[in-house]
């Protein structure tokens, strides 16, 4: 039966009750609502697709290789518009529909609807449940049809087209023209939908509390053919783990898939290009070196004149001197040589250089060379050996360092094209925060996060917009995010992303744009929101970092910094090394941990690492003492003394 069915997620609509953000793109249990619906459709259908009438690129990222189908009708025409495009696309006999805001529908939906359709010779089968009016407990239950949970024959497309031509847009109006089978399901909650942010948060809290393994948790951006990834058994998780938390590698991949480099470029004088990202390949206009030259001080000669293996030494006559910048232009005759300095052009006719210390004897202009002192062709640097004319000297995407400036200058290039600087806005949130210089009232603390963020952003060479401290107030936060999105490419906030009563960042993100994820299986830094904020025609990527100082730095290094580098068009990979743990490190599988450490050299010369001590995410002094982060991976357990661990060095980061 599955081979006859195509699954279709109905994801259109204005999202009015979700702050005008598409329901399907709302975060739920570590991914999005639409990802959960796809995960439940895939086992029931040969292929799946998503219908949407806006935000098509975002839906395509979730859909992977599955198609995203825009409405044929204009103006948010409702579920029938999605059904129309789905039937037009449908490559199988039957189309199974489910809305993007109902992530709990039965996994046997298609099977039961198909059985009823066959028995009743119907064109369409839909789910029905028995409901009670909560305000009239004594009233009899009533039948509630769910027309968006239907299995429909692809052959009814002409009838649907005809109905839509009349201006009709109601599903029940179209269904009147079909033979309909109704299938009663016992679990009415399975067909419930999520209409508001409050519904979303309530459903997420309920799902997390159940910690059930019956429903798989889909991976964001998973390959459409791979199906959902099964949730880990509760016994395999640490006691304080959260099944809704996204593994670190998945979160990094999701960011990587969404972020692209800024397109704008500028051309700068070479001396102003340090720490900027090259926007176009540097093509060498010349050979480097420009001519054959000597690799050392010695004597240039013809290789054919060297004594043969086992032959007696040969004496050459020195006929001149070649200096760097002052070539010797006379070609030597047999058994003649030219004194030559490092970097000097090879005289015409010569193809070998004898280092002066390898001469058997030097007497005035007589140089004696023994057999096997050198081979023919030795100690020459050929023209174009380093860089051939027309070759790529430095590839686009390189963050230009001092050596790069020197190389470009050696090619005679005075100006380079680089990506424009990123504009990054940042602020801290919290009524308890005070800036340096302000009076510290009882219950308040000085804001350290803005200073560490400033330093890390300054190291990246960004244009920085410091927006200070924003109050724990939804209106103030919304105003700040809208203002930042108008001027910045990216926004970084600290605090306000967990589940406290005054943590508003995630909800305001959902109101203004989308939230790709907000909770990670990591320590420190579990609450971390990533998404996009839209303000009229402008938008900016938002990284909502935790409030604890260490968590801010760690999450910046692991998520914000690579993303910003990618936006700059540069390589965003973090380089790690391995070192031996000097002591046992406690670690439970089920989350990634980043602990502060000090790398040193052991007695045998191998690198070793020890922790700085207490690893609380509020102990900023542990970061000043450390020179590295010890990376303990998601599935990793306790580390024994002497065991190798991955280490991320601060050098180049902090």
C-alpha cells in the first residue's frame, strides 16, 4: 500500500496567531513542527512533499531532497490550494495530507484510511474523532471530521480544478462532490493542532515531561530518504538531559547550511587589507621566481662538464661573478664556471650550482670539483617553480595575514578585492545588569558579557554596534532587535534564552522571524537560540547566547564565531589537537561538554592537559587561567588519566 501513497504536508497560511511566522518553522523538541510532521509521514508514504506559499527556502532546508510546492492559486487560498498543487505533483495513485501544526497524528493513518477507502469504494477517506464540549460536560459526544487528515485519489484533480474555478474555497464544499469514507479514531488528541505560541510551549513542555521513546525525534535538515532518527532510550541519557535538546553537531550543521557569505565587496590598497577576507582569487601576473636563480652561494656551471662517477676531479676556471640584481650575461665554455650568489640569475648555458663548501679546492680563479660532489641540475630554483604565471597565488576566502600581504606585494599587485566588513550588533539582557562605572545596587551585577563579546568580535575584524543593556521587557527587546536588524548582518545577545519567567528572546525571535533551535545537548551553554530576525525589508541572523559568562564565550566560539567567519566568506573550521588527560575527568554520555583546561608538555615531550578546577559556567576566572577547552563528545563517558582527549586551543581565538 505504501508504494501507492505520496505524503503532503500542508504548510501554507499567514501564521497570524503565531506572530505572522509560519507555524511549520516554529521550533519544537529540537527541530521544527514541519520536521516532526515529515518524520511521521515518511514511514507511511513512498515519497513526501511540502506545500507552502512563503518562506520556500526555509522549508526546502527542512525538506532536504523532497520538493517544496508553492500554491498555484494566489492570496493564501487555504488547504484546497495546497491540495490542488499536491494532486498536480502526485506521482502515485493516492495523496495523504497532514497539516504542519499537528505533530502527533497516528503512524497508521494511511493504512486505516486506505482500508476504509477500499471497502467503501470511496474517492477520499478522512479521519474522524468523537469530541465533547468542555463547557457542557453532560452533553453527548459529537463526531468531529478532520478533512486535512485525508487520503484522496489523484484522479479527482479535474473535479477540484472545476470547483476552484467557481470561486469555492471550502474543503467541505468540494468534498460534497466526492464519495467520502469516514474513519473513526479513538485518540482525539493525536489530531490536535498548535495554533498559538502558548499552545506550542505547552505541547513542548508536555512532550518533554513524558520523555517517551515511542515518537522519534526528527533531525533538522535530514536527508528526505533517511527518515527520522530514533530517540535515545531514557536510560542512555544523563539524569539532567532534555530529549528536546539538539546535539551540537546537528546544530552546527544546521547553521552551516543556512548561513551564506555576504556578497558586497570593496577594493582596498594592500596595506589596508590585513585581516580582511579575499573576495577573488589572486592570479599571479608573473612567474615566481621570475627567472632561474641560484638557491645558494657557489659556482654556476654546465652539468655536462661535471666529472663522471669514479673519474678524476675536474678543475674549472671562474670567469666572473653573478649577484642578485646584477646578472652575469656571458655563457661559459667547457670547464668554465661563474661565481654566483643566492638569488642571482643563472647565467646563460648553466644548469647547475656547486655550493662553495663542496669545492675540492679553490686557488684564485681555479675551482676543483670532485666526482659525485653534486648531480647535474642541483641547487637551482626554476622560473615559476613557486608560482607559475596565470596560476592562483592565493584563493578567495583566505583571511589575509602578514605573509599573504608579502606574497601579494611580491607579485607587484597594489590593490585587492575583499569582502566588506560584517556589521554585528550585540547587547546584554537583564534588569540586574549594570555597566562599568554605574552604581551597583543590591541584587545587581556588572555586565561582563558585553566586554568579552566586544573583544571576540574585535578579533574577527567586525564593525561592532554596541547596544548596551536591554531590560527584561518584551517590548524593549522587540524594539532592540528591530533596530539591530535594520543596520546589522548579525545580532548577538547574551541572556534571556532559557525558560525563566523573564526570558523573552526566543519568543520575540519567533514573533519577528524564525527560531531554528533554542536548546542544545551541551554544557555549558544549553539554552542557545539561533534564527533570523526580520524588520521590514531588513533581516539579520540572531545568536541568542546564554547569560552565564563562561557559557557566552564557549557558545560564541562553537557557534557564533564559525557562522560569522562563514558570512565573511572565510574558512570556519575550528582546529583541535589531542592531549593526554593528567587526571580522571567525569563525563556522562548524552551531551557534549566543554571544560576549561591547561595544556602543557609532559616529561616525554607529548602534550598533556589538566582541568583548571571548578567548571561552573559562571566562573569566568576559569577562562582566564585556561589556555584551551577540553572537548568531551556527545557519546563519550568518563575519561581515565592517560587517555587522549580532543583539545581546542585558545591561541588565535581569545
